[in-house]
C-alpha cells in the first residue's frame, strides 16, 4: 500500500510539471542556501545535507532513478544511494516535506 501511494504521488508530481529543478529550489528554500550551492560537489556539512535532501526527494517523491540523479549531480550511483538514506534521516529529523512548509 505504501509503495502504491508513493507511485501515485510521483505520478501526480510529474503530471503537475514538478521536476528535479523544482526539488532543488525547495531544498534551497528549506536549507537557506543559494540554488547553485545545493548542486555543488562539496564536503561542507551544509552542502552535504542539502544535496542529501535533494537526492532523497528526487528518488523517493519524484521516483527518479539513482543513476539519473547521479548523472545530474556528477556523482556516482553509490554516492547518491548513501546520500538518499542520509536525506531521509534529515527530512524526518527536521520535519521537512517536499510540498509543505
């Protein structure tokens, strides 16, 4: 049932024209970082957290493959997988949602 809801949510987001750039903008809004910084390859803790949140929402909520996310961010697929797991923890701890405030 949870998988069906996730799939339905990703189809709804895609049908509304919601894409990777929209997620990046939301991450920038939530973290307070400039949009360019969110996509940056950096090891600074704030950037790592923002990129992790981006990977999580792109994979979980939008249904993008980790390979596609890796290509867009210039990372490896395993790095995106790790970042996505970290992003899930960040979203849960901070109470962040993709569409909410």
